[in-house]
C-alpha cells in the first residue's frame, strides 16, 4: 500500500538570507592568519641588522628612478624582439609540424629532416645558440648577410623555440580524432585539403593553451640576447649597475618583466580554463 | 553496380575479411548484419578505399576502385559514407560542413554550393539549423546533417556504417525515416546495422557475416524467418533473447 501523496509537489526550499555570522567568521580568521604570517615575515626581515644595507643596494628609490628611463627603453627592445620572434616562431613551427604530419611515403626525407631539426634544437641550450649565432655569424663577415647581433640572436631564439612549438602543434594535430580525417577523405578532399580545412583548425584550437605558456616563457627569454650585447632591459640595468654599484636598476628591470608577464600568465590561465569548459561541455 | 570478389583483409595476424564475394545491383539496398568484429564495417570501408584490402577486388561499374583512372577524388564523388559517430567538423557551421566538398572537390561556386546544401538539408527537414554548430544539435540531428553532407556530393552509392548505433533510442526513428526516404528515391545503399527491424524493413537483401565471411545471404523475410545456417540461427536467437528483435 502506497501512502497517500499530496496532490501538488512541495514548494522549492526558501532561500536563506545572507548570513553575516556564517560569512564573517571564516573571513576574519583568514585575514587574521594572513596578517600574523606576513606581519611576522616582515618583522623578521626588517628587524634584520643587514636590512638597511639590502634596502640601499636593491630598493633605493633614487637609483630606481634614475635607471628607469634607460631600462624602460631597453625593455621596449625586449617587447619588439618578443613580438617579431613570436610571429616567426608561429609560422615556422606550423610549417614544420605540417611537414611532420604528412603521411605519403614521398615525404619521408622531409619528415626525417624535421625530426632531426627538433632533436638538434631542442637538445641545445638556447643560450649556446644565441652566443653561437649572435657572435659567430657576424664574425664571418659574409657579404649580403645581416651583421647585427640583434638579428642573429633573434634568429637563434626562433630556431630554438620553433622546435618546442612544432611539438605542441603536432600534439594538437594528433589529438584530432581519426574519424575527422576519415570523413574528410571520404568527401574526396586531397591530403592538403584534409589538413587545411578539417585538421588544422581543430589542431590549433587544441594547441592554444600550451602555446600561451610558450608565449610567456619567450617574453622572459628574450633577455638572453643581453649576453651578446643587445641593449635590452637587462643589459641596460647591468650598465647602470656597473657604473653605480647599485642593483636597484635590476629590480626595475624585474618589475617591468613582471608587469608584462603576469597579465600574460593570467590570460593563459583564462584561455586554458575556457578551453577546459568547452571540452567538458562537448563530453557531456 | 558493385562487384566484390574474394576480398581478404588482415589486421596484423587477425583475419578480418575472408574471401568475401558480394554483388550489389543499382537501386538495391543491402544490409550487412553480424556480431561485433565480424568484419562488416571493414568491408564497407574497403568499398570507398578508407581501408585497402590485402587480396581480392572491388569493382564499381566494372572499374576497379584502385584504378588510376578514378583520379584523386573520382571514387569519393560516386560513393558517399556516413559514420556511426557522425564525424561532422566541429569548427564549421552545419552549412559549411555541407558546402565544403561541393566547393573544394567539385568546384561549385559559393552560391551554387549554398543552394545545393540548403536543398539537401531540406530533404531531412534541417534547414533551420544551417547556421548552427554541430555541438548545438542532438545526436539525431547531427546524423541527419551527416547524411545531408554525404548526399551533397550527389553520390550514386551511399555507405552507412552503424548510423543509428550512437543514438538514444528515441532519436533512432528520425534517422531511419530519413534513410527510408533515400531508398524511395532509388539510391543504392550498403548498410551496416545492428537494428534488425531496420534491416527487415528496408533491405532488399541481408547478408550475415561471421568471422569475416558472408555465411548467409537472403531477402530479409527469408533470412529472419527461416535462417538456414546454424550460425545465423544462433545469432538471431541471441538477439531474440536480448529483446532486440
């Protein structure tokens, strides 16, 4: 015997009003705990007998302001190299990845070349490549070739980073479901068209989160060019330091880098998050 | 129209197709049934060369499918295929999915391809969804788009690879109705299916595959009501027990 049921469903539960006590207590506790821990750390550092010297050496406001114009000017070079290198890497690595994904037996030598390229440039420190190209090639004095260290240093960065980015693209290509290739082939598209219209648009979308990380990493690694004399932010800060024996200029450069990379990192997080949401929706 | 002779295919050491011989006449609908792994889908995919057989031949109107005279896309123009998992391109709108092959393979202009695409969508009552992305559609709607995409190339033969297997039961009907409409138009079809009711209803001939061989081949009435081969009988009895017949 089923007990008698009410004729209408019960009403939805009443929404409780904002409960101050429930919200306030955990908030207070976490604020207090932050205050205690960070306050303690600050007290420890500032109470140290060496602190005034550290402050003078690294955080001197006068020196910082004095160094800012030239360091900022150098940082502009960083940004320029970063943007140009990014564009070159994006295109060159994509070309490599597409060649590596071609399936016809005729493409075997080209596939092999790409594999060798990746092994070589992923296996060498970017710093070594920058020195090798940036000092080495201008020293050859070959007519017709640019002799600027900036150009060849940037060239080395592109070679090195393309090896990584190629692998990211390739992972994106491999992640496209095999059925997509079958469907495109069955429609009569040739191999190039299958790649261009069916595979690549999906592969690029797959690759975006990983590419964002590379973009952030590249933004900092452009500073490697300072070792071959390119007057970027780090180099300018170094020059200032060597004449004043004060490291505050380095801190200025550091702040400029953070100013540029932190928003990029947040953007990368956001893109990754959006991509995850999209995938979950697709799976559900 | 299609003549398959002695078709044999190994996946490694595993024999998937064992000397399959089958003829499909123009306007005929042939259903391939059998347990999973019996080689049905492999046989289907050999017909449009998504899979290359190891031995044997497939001829379309007397011309071998691997004949160079087909060119790069000649065969795919005449043989369309629809997959179990739809395989629509997720980054393209419905209309662009359908226009892709007419534009890039057959060289139609944008306007011509658009008209063609809308016409095939109308065939399945899907015009409203032309601007939608595949992921915004239900499984049944996606599969009807996949049918429209295959038909936009005006194929003479349509291969259907378990097109209802991934659908929720209440969505199977709409896709089946669409395929029934194609039979009425006289399209030649080779259909791999697990829906016995569908095969019984639609097929001119049903082939039962077991271990890579066609062990029995008969009109649906005969095959379902009076199967001759013991393996066919066993297969149908099992479906009957499972309540799928």
